[in-house]
C-alpha cells in the first residue's frame, strides 16, 4: 500500500470515526434527556395521585395550583393543604410508584407546622437487598406559605437513569472497542509500511551493489572465453562457459528485481510501438529452442498468419515471454514439451503457452501472480527462484491493459493465456 493510499485511509477513517462519535454522542445525550423527561413525568403523576388519595381519605380538596414543586432534579415538594399521616403517605407513594414501573428507592419527610421543620419519615428501598452504605439525609423545607406538604427525594435517580440506558451504554462500549481496534490497525499499517519500505530499500541497495561485481565478472569471463589457452583446453572452456552462463542468469535475476522495484513505485515506462507479434515470438522462441532441445524436449509453434500487429513495449513483451517459457521449462517433469499458440478472436489475439509440467493446485492458482509467492513444496526445493516471474508478467499485462488467464491441472500441465488487442495484420507472412 502506497503512502497516498495510507493517508487517504487514515483521513477517511478519522472522518468516519468523528461522524460516528458525533452520532453516538447525540444519541446518548438524547436518550438521557428523554429518560429524564419520562422520569419527571412519571414522578409528577405518581405524586399527584398520592396527594389525591390522601385528600380523598381526609375528605378535603387539593389546592387549585402549585400542588407539585420540583426543587432539584431528584427532590419534589407536594402541597396537600391537609394533615398527613406518615404511614398512609408511605403506602400511597409505594403503590403509585410501582403502578408506573418506577422501581426506585425514595425517602420522604413531612412538614411540621408547630416546629416549622421537616420531620423525616423513612428511606424506602425498592430492592430487597438493603444498601447499608446509604444513610438518610435531612430534607430541606420549602420556604413558602404552604402549611401542609411533604417532600420526596430519589437518591438513586442517576443510577436508575443509567440502568434505563443499558443499550446505549452497550453500544458506546462497542464503539470504544471499535475505535481502539481502528487505532491499533492504523499503527499496524504504519509499522508494516515502514518495514516494507526498509525491505524495498535493502533489496534496491543490494541489487545495485551487485551490478559492479557482476560487470567485473562479465569482463573477466569474456577475457577467459577469448583466451587461446582456455579455448584449447575443453575442460577449462567448459568451466569458463559455466561461469558465463551463471553470470547471465544472476544478471537477469538482478535486473528483474530492479524492474520489480520500478513497478512497485509505478515508474515502469512503456515504450509503446507497433509490433508484428510473430516477429517477437520467433526471436524469443529461437533463443529458447536450444535450451529446450538440450533437455530433450520439444517446442511447438502454432502461429496464425499473417502476423497480427499489436501495440506493445518490445522489451517488456519479450521479457514476459521469456518468463513464461522459462517457467514452463523449469516446472516440466522429464523432457519439457511446450506449445506456443496464437489465435485470432474478435479483434484480439490470444497468445497461449501450454506445458505438460507438474501443474498448480487450484488453491494456489490465484496466488501465483503475487509478489514473492511460490507454491509450497515442503522441504523440497528442486526449482530455484524468487517468486517474481509471474508477478512481473501480471504487472506488465496490467500496464498494457491486457487480460491474463491461467488454467492448470496438477500432474497434467499449465496453460497461460494473454489476450492482446490487435490493430492490423502484416501483409508479408512471417
């Protein structure tokens, strides 16, 4: 993942987090506000019913106004304008609160006209388990002209409201865990990005450092191969040729790694030109023919004529052909039998490379085009490589906007197809 993509992910993620936090905060606040309003309405109704019941027992009328006054969020004054019996008051308070599903502790006090003080009544627990840590408090009187009134306080109001918001609290907890996971994911992505950059920097530096000794080896090998004493001694000439072949192989691997680095940085420069596909194929196949014949294999060519004309980068097109044929040779059991076929189909040419090798299991067929991926073979590593060949092929096809298809059957072989748009046909057959 590139730096710009990571920045976009972090910015979009941060915006999403801010949006979710805003929505969640608004929801929690609204839920709390609604619960408070519902609680107040239920309390007022329960207290009014209680006052009405006491007035009915006392055969008196309730005041015309100012019956219930809310002093604080959890303390209410009820003006009844008649004498109040503590036992009767507690009974009616319990009954009315329970009828409205207000399952909450409360305490009450009655105003004494003689002493002009609030006489504490009782602390009434809703739950059967009594919390000994809760101690009764003196309830303040109401400074007014009321003669007969009582006060009711709900000490556990906040806890009751929080209990009513369990779902909102649960979702808030889930959101918090999500935010923690998002932050952890971002840190992992950034750490992996740093490690990836360090890895690429190391590979690039290593491959560049290899180029100087490889150039020296090439010059020395050329001197050996042209030397008369070496040419006159078959054994030395053989070893000199081995050094030359291995130098070419190592040079190709280094160049391939450097090409991968350029592709990863999106710096692959394609020099698009009109190419006769048969000319490129015949040049590549003539070079590969010798190697295949040395292994006792056979290279079949089934090319349509006249040659289709395509737009492509000749260098990279030749490279991917070498990569595909090289894989077909390396993963063939015994003698490599390879067929190269071109088919004209609806404005495009289908280039197929078919081998009779070991094949690829279905589980790995979508992964073989990934960078550095190699099909697991346990502790046996008969075929050497870096897992870059097919990744390079895919990236070059993507750069050309060509379609790439792979079909394989284990123990029977593999077929790789490249669908290339054509623009014309060469008049002279090739």
